[in-house]
C-alpha cells in the first residue's frame, strides 16, 4: 500500500480477488465512510503489453463513466499509485452480487428479472453513449449496495469501440461471450447486449441458452447460436420476454438490438407481477 493511501484510508479485510488485483474494504480516515480499494500488482503485467494497457484503461474508463454519477455504475473516488501497485478507491457494495442471487434463486419471476434488467441496461446504455464497451457483462460483475441498488462493476476488460477497427483479443466469460468475439470480428458494443441477453435467459430459465460440458463445447454452441425456448421451461414465460431475447441473442449483429432499443422494448416497460428486488436480496 502506498503511504498516501495509508494516510487517507484505513484498509481492512480482503473482500474479493481477481487475476491481478485484490479488493479490500477500507474507511476514510477523515469521514469514516466505507469504501472498497482495488489493489492491482503492476509487476504481474509488466511483460504483457495488452494486460498492462487494460490495467490503466480501467481507471481511466471508470473515471469517464462515473463522471456524472450514474446511479447504476460503480463509482470511482480516487487513485493512488507507486512503483509496484495501482490502487483504485471504489464505491463499497456489501450486498450479494447477481451471481450469488441467481445461485440462491435459480428461477426468477419476470418481474424480478425486469428489476435487474432495467437498471443493468441503463448502465450499459450509459457506457455505450460514452463510446465504451464493457466486454465482460456477467452476474459476478453486477453488484448491489446496501440500498439494494444495482451497480455495474469491473471495467478491467472495457475498451473504447470504433466501427472501423476491431476490438482487441477474445475477452469475456464462457456462456456470456458473444459469437462475433469468438469469430474474431468484433467491432461494436452490441457484445454487451448479447451478454445481458444471456443473463436474462438464465434468470427466466435457470439454465444458459447455449450449453456445453467444456469451454470449447460452450464456445461451439455460442458460435452456432441456435436459440431455443424449451416448452417445459418457457411455457409460463410471456411472448414479450421471448421476443426481447430473440433480439438480444441475435447472431446477426446488424439486427441485434442496441442497449437503447432494449430499453424501448415493450417488455422492459411492463410492471410485471408482484416481484421486487427485495425478494432477491
């Protein structure tokens, strides 16, 4: 930890861990307010130019997307750096993430799924309006604060997109990665819409739309993109929800919905039944 960080914050226990970074809970030395600090070991990426660029992009991109305090994007408050580490001070989210909530409640009602999808797509659309593709939309990166408000987090794979130049590398997580990423011709932000569509399918069905026993089998299924709605699972799912899934999980990127189009879809504007995020907490 840098000396400046130690003076400004009291660092507490570890609350998360990634490929290059460890996340700790911390408290402001002045106000006592609780934050999270993501400490990234720069020495682990010193020989990898791509990973090194992603490391610095994360802080820069988070500053951009949280510049106007969007309610559904994890906020960044400060950055500290020394020769070995980059420390990013972030909003603290103590509630379970969406991954844990899905594991605890395999099937969501449409109303419960809607309560996730609206703020998630608002966050994704916000990033896209700033020219940024998140590139790793998955339940683990969807957090909730103590008021149960959804926060899109972990911009370590995020990148500025340009329709005339493909984005770098294959990034994403099996089940959630878009087919064009696997095919190596990813140019735009609609990869995030695909990933969000996979999340919606899983919430409503309890299973992923494209399945395999290994990463290769999953990727092969994603590349085929043969979207199905098994009757025994989807018999109680509304036509509107299935219609939205067809647009979000459309292999043809030119026809796949943008984030703004998802937000305008009639299903996204329904009030649903009696479910709420409260029952998912």
